[in-house]
């Protein structure tokens, strides 16, 4: 998480701020076995990834308090 926060510090150059990093990394960091097992697609999978990205974005914006 600290590395991703460091990457976010270069957002003015890369446009990869905490939200974009969360969208990219959330499915890997918070992998859902339920989605993988059932093969969810469409709306259910989108909602799951949305929740995952919100959680990762929250963690990234509060790294110092959490870790």
C-alpha cells in the first residue's frame, strides 16, 4: 500500500491518483473467490469490483493512519 501511495504522489505526471490505482489494483488485492467460482459477469461482477476499488481507495488515502 505504501508503494501505491508513493505511485499516487506522481499523479500530476502519470494521472494515476489513488482512485485510478484502486480501480486497477483492487481486483488483484481483494480477489473474490465467489466471483471466480460462480463466473459472475455483468452487473454483479461490476458491483463487486466497484466495492473493491472503494475499499482500496480508502486504504490508500488513509495509509498513515492504518499502517
